[in-house]
């Protein structure tokens, strides 16, 4: 994944940093309103798969009427055929339903992407669709609520897909819907996916045209917000890397960064039998962790898990431990 800017998050750019985790291509080229990405798959023809997510009151806030509208983009992941004789036919995923923990079906509004939207967002001919749904999130004093998205492959297709959860109306990519977002959507009325001015995040229902319906959907979500983020930053403390070359004399180094508030961050050292060290992000999303090294090159797999149900995992650039004396620590 890409690194994120400080909370509250600014609109994320496509720029990658040296400490990059896996770069999942999501459905908005700027990732503006996409706040979580959950991978899943349809293994057998006709199967309906289920993916759970949790609405934690510490991570979500409703609008002034106590409601929260969310969107889910669903797209196939391009897969290479196992042999030249097997065609590479991706799954055509479609959300069948969204249910609460007690099995109650949440009403959804469905749309299939206009083909030019998928092309503009680097999805090629991948089958892509979206749904909108509205819930009443728990109040601050209440327990989190868990929901489930059911997805099937149309026409008996199978394969991997991504669910991209977004905050409808968050055109600015700030994690909240404001009156400024309403003004922006109004200014884009009439722009279609074929227009150079087309703004994917302003096309709330993903139908290829920005119109009064998109304005209305943005207005009804004003005040809604989320702190969940699909990106994580992993930064090696300069005090642990005095030469700025990722080679250190210290046996333990300090990493810090940003992630979804309350998420766990685990470093697994591939050079040390995947020995793990774990930290938890604070209420602002900041985390700090001291990680032990072994002599030589240390490559870490970093995995985060947040309260929404999202897990992000990837490797960072190696850190070389070249000890000058035993038991050193940064600053020691």
C-alpha cells in the first residue's frame, strides 16, 4: 500500500515512497473516498461468498440525522492463466446482499460501471459494479456493529475480487463529507465519464454521469465521516539510521508511522524465522515500535489489522545490522 498523509487525511496522491507496502489498485485513481479494501474470492461456480466488516463508533460518525451512507465498489482482480490452454476469464463479481449481524437485509442501490470509468481507472475490461446502502451506526456509548457483504460471480464465473468501501460525497478525500463537497459536486453537474473534467469521486453512484442525484446523495451524507484508511506509512527513524543508508550499528531500531486509529501493526523479520514485534496505533493513528535486528540484512513483512476488518500486508526495504558492539540501541 501507499503511505498516507497525516490524520486528518488529505487527498491521497499516487506518489509512492521507498517504504511501500503492496499497492492494491483500487477503483479511484486518487483513492479519494475509498477508505478500506478487502480482498475475497469466488472459488466455485454459483458460490455466494461472504465478507464481514465492522462499524466501530470510534471510527465512524453519522450525519446530523444519525444515518451513514456507504458505498462498495466490487471489481475482479486480473489473474494470469495457469497454462496457455486455460483462458484468463476473470470473475464477474456482483454484490447480492448486505446483512446485519442478526441477518436483516440492508436495502441497497446497485449500478454497473460505465465501461469508460473502468478504463480510466486502469481496470481494463474488468467487470465492475457498485452498491450504496444506508445504516444507523452505533453511538459512541454502544458496541460496534458487524455486517456482511454477500457476493456471487455472474454467469458462473470464479476468481479473486476486491471490495472497495467508500464514503459517498467525500470528493476531497478528507475522510468526511462537508458542504464544500456539495459545492464541488454541483459545479460538476453534466460531466460524464467521457469528459476531461470528470471526477470519479463526485460520481457518487458510479453511473458515468454527475447529476442532481449525486448532489442529493452528497447532501444527505454531510457530517458523515470515517477514520479508517487503506494506506499505512512505515518510516525508519533517522536516529536509528544515522548515515541515511538503511545500515545501522544498533541491534534494535525504531519505526514509526500512521495507520487507522487503533489498528495493530506487526513486524515479522524474515531473516529471523519471522519473529514478530507488534504495536497498536493511538487514537490519531500514530504508532511507534522498537524492532530487534539480527546481524546482516533484515527484511520485514509489515501487517496491519484495523477495527473495520481490513488487513494490509507487504514488505519494506531491508535494514542491515552491522554491529560495532553488542547490545546497542538507538542513541546508546
